[in-house]
C-alpha cells in the first residue's frame, strides 16, 4: 500500500515545508515507483538567472494539488508510490562537474526501475538526464516543449549551456533522430541556419502558431504517430507558455501557448511509453502571484499521472 501525501483535511496545506504535492520523502518509503527530484542549478543561463530557486517554488505552489486527477481519471499517488528525493546538490561554479553530478544522481535514483521526474533548474540539466535515460532505455524519443530550439552550438565558446543541450544530445546519440519534436517554438532566431541545423538533427517543429491553427487534438495525434512505442522523454521549458501564463522565467517570448493547451497536449500522451521528464526554467524572482509556480506544479502533476498510469498498465 503506497504511502500517500499528507492529508490536507487534517493538516492544513499551508503548514510546514513538504515534498512535491506534500508527498513523502524518498527516505521515508521503502521504494518508490516515481521519484520527483529538484535540481537547483542555473549556471547555464544566457539571460536572466534565478532558476536555481525553481524546485522549491514549484513545491510551494504544489500544495494545492489534490489526490484525484479527473482529466486522466486517476489517483496517481494511490496506484504508485511517488516520493520526493529532495534536491540534487550540484556545483554552481563548474558546469561540467554539475552535469556529471546530475547524470550520476539520475542513474542512482533509477537503479531499481523507478521513473524520474525532475524540477529545474535551467535547461542545461536535460543533457545529463537524457544520457541517464538512454543508459536505462537506449536512445529515447524526445518531446521538447519550449519557445526555443535549444539546439544551438555554443555561447561564448561554451558547449554546455541552457541553449545547447539537444545538439549535444544529438551528437552523443542519446536521443532517437527518428522521433524528435519541438512544440511551442516561436520568437526570433539568429538566422535561417538555426532551423537548417535543427532539421539536420531530425527535429520536427510544431510552432505555437501551429497549435493555434491546427488545434491541440490534431497536433497531439501527429506527435503520437511520430513517437509510436519508443521510450519517450518529455522536457518542458516553462517558457513554452506565454509570459501571461508563465512570467517567471529567464528568456520569455511573446505569443506562447496557454497552460490549458499544454495540459491538454500532455493528457493526450496517455498510453505512450513515458520513461522520464523534466520541467525547467522556473525563475521565481520574475514570478507574480505564483502564476508560473502553479502552472509548473500542474504540469508536473499531469506528468506524474501519466507515469503512474503507464506503470499501472504494465502490471
Ligand atoms: Mn529551453
């Protein structure tokens, strides 16, 4: 019988400092099926810093989540043991070392088959998380929600930044070139070359305008076709949402998706072989009224629900 979250009808939701959705800590359970972990790292950002404070901001905003998810008709914490592993302590002054630390921690947290869902942190962390996912499952299909491509080569000569993780992942062969998609892309680029490079790596692009014009259901059906039965990793940069829905982030771009559209696409992934996910780039210093934190908490909740449903279906 899984240990569930703290009962908010007995202990008010605004007391204490708890794990994501008031779930138990990993050291309070025998083993977990789904592990939520924070990565308070933002040394790879190119503009506004502050995503190192993202994990606890998302946890704080997750207090209002309730145990039953009607959109997916599942009580994820009842059918799976979900636990919060706390934060992975990474070196803020050495990006290469931080990447190694994240990769090792991701492997350690998944040795017994647990699925890992991480709270960022900036997007640099997607590279070591994809490396770990590929170690466990082979090269993974990638669904990347982001205003930006994040397939640039270098910034100021630096290879490992929050704008480059997916080019590195392609070069290292940890993602499956047959099944790579960006969703929610928009905003100005450095040049046409950015798109040519990106296409060469195998990415398909669904822009935020495509979501508007084609609608969520058509877009989701196309994404599902591309992914098929492959192991799937979902990486969500919260800046995929319009700044109206997520002001608290480092590189905002106008014209983004609504949180309703994004949640609807995620729910449409039900039944796919989801093996891991991250929600990154939440920078609370630029947030107002917890708008970004609440959006991120709900995204994580639906990802946890998908992981729980997947595990349940396999049993
Ligand atoms: Mn990004």
